[in-house]
């Protein structure tokens, strides 16, 4: 089976294989309580050898607590954690085949790059020759050889991030835990570093578990994503699965932008459904069945990039709405249109800026038509 490695906003790309027979981390019914507060709530999860797994969620959802339990800095209130087949219950942090890279990078300011990277190996009292060789190889891998004698304050944010990564990887952990690893970088550098991280992980074959609140970061880095909410993992899947086939309103709304229409099923056949949505003057037609009884209350989720925006009225009675353009945000490669449809609901549409001619683009206060393909809506239970 092939899984998707690294993509942005649900777009496709070359597949990357994951061996699902080679489970490396197994989390069984893990709960963590702090007094009356449940930080992690009965989580079970498998992570496979050689993948980049992202725990994605907002602040306070439990993702960092789960990461700290993998590292051994917190003990589960109940449940078990296995790494490489071994129960970690009585295993201290420094005895685990794990290293952790913190959001702050936690570099020693008085040490050079070289000394920062070698520190862990020196603590293990490895032979000097082996330390020097491994440090030199790791600095070459992260492209910092020429900066080996500099101190952290003499480095850019991206360079400090690579020092922290080299220090974590030089000890050859089987599992690397990264807590918001790119949060301190500016947008452009963060995007470039994401691909560097993917290439480095593939070169070294280390299993990565990454905690992030940044959706694009998770979509770019991950072979699979676990979306967390209030201590629970609410969906696990590839970036494509999470974006294109969310299983709940929370996931659909949390990942990217989405338009939600509340309605009721009027027809549910094996190969199509129709939904009556009061906010639309037409039915929503979907080209597959959903195994639910007519009359059931549902939500139809439609991504902004899957809606067409035209001046001409579309053919057919379904999957369309008339509105007026109320706002436009020009983003360079695309434009975001906020359209107020006849019911008063605001609908978000994104269109690529494929032509330079401003005269051809739809503008403010124009009356327009929205339409979408029958495969575009995702139907979610209420």
C-alpha cells in the first residue's frame, strides 16, 4: 500500500511507500490526568518505522503531553507505550531509543556549533575519534561544516534549527520527537526547511514524530497525520485523506478552509444522494451514496478551491447558487473571493490567478454564479 509523503493543501504528488507490517511505536489506551483535567484521553495509535507522523491540533489538545510521554518525561496515568516492541513503563528517558528536539532548540550559548553537537556523545564517554567522526559527518549532512566554530548567537534561526537537529540525530536515535520544530522560523524559511527535513529523514531512515499546530506544516511533512481535539485523536490518515475525506465537522473545519451547508437528505441511493439545504436555492447533489436514511440531518462540506465562479448561469438545477462578490483578497498565485449568496450566507471561493489581464477577472459587487462538481461535497453527520 502506498501513502502520500509531503504535499500542500490536499494536492497530489508522488507516492511514498510505508511498510505497515513494521510497527515501531504502539500506544495502547493511554490516558494522562493532571488532577481533574484529562490531557490525553484513552489514545491508541500505531506509528510505523521510517515514517514522519504528525500530531496536529490546537493549543491544549494534548499533543505535546503525548509526545512527552513517548520521551518518558511524563508517565501515563493508565495505558501502555511500546517502542520497538519493548514496554516503556519502567524505562527512564535516557534509556529509551529516543531523542527529542525542543521548540526553543535549547542550545548551549557558550559552546560552538561543534561542541553543541558533540555534547551528548561526550556524556556517553565515547572515544574521541568516534565523536569527531560522527560530529563531522552530521555537520556535513545538515550543511553546517563551515560554521562549526561559531556560537549560537552568530547563527540565523534556520542555522540554529539545524544545529539542534544535528545534536538530536548524532546520537543515532531510532525515534526522533520534534515539538513545534519550525515554529521560530519566518514563513519563507519554514517552508524551505520543511523540505530539508523530509530529505534528511529519508536519508537517515529515522522515524519522526512531529507535534505542530500548523496545518500546512503537517500537510507538507507528514506521511500520516493524527488530528487531536480535547485529548483524543479524532482522525488518522494521510494528508490527502485528512483533507479530502474528513470524518467530522471538526476535522473539516480545522484543516484548511471549508464552506459548510446544513441540510437534510431527501434521496439516498447507492450511487447518489440529494440534500436539501435551506441556505441554498437548489439541492446539493453528490455522486455517491452515504448509507443513511432519508430525512437524516447532515452537513455538506465544500472546499473553496472546488467551487467555480462564473458570470454565466450554470446548467442544471443542482449544485449552484447566485451571489454578489463582497470582498476579494489578492494572494499572488490565487485570489480569495467572499460571495454573499441570495440567502445571505457568505461563501468562500479561491481561484488561481492564471491570467494577468485584470479586465478578465471578476471584481467587487459583481453578480456571479457558484457551482461545484457532484464529487466535491463531503457529507458529514451532525
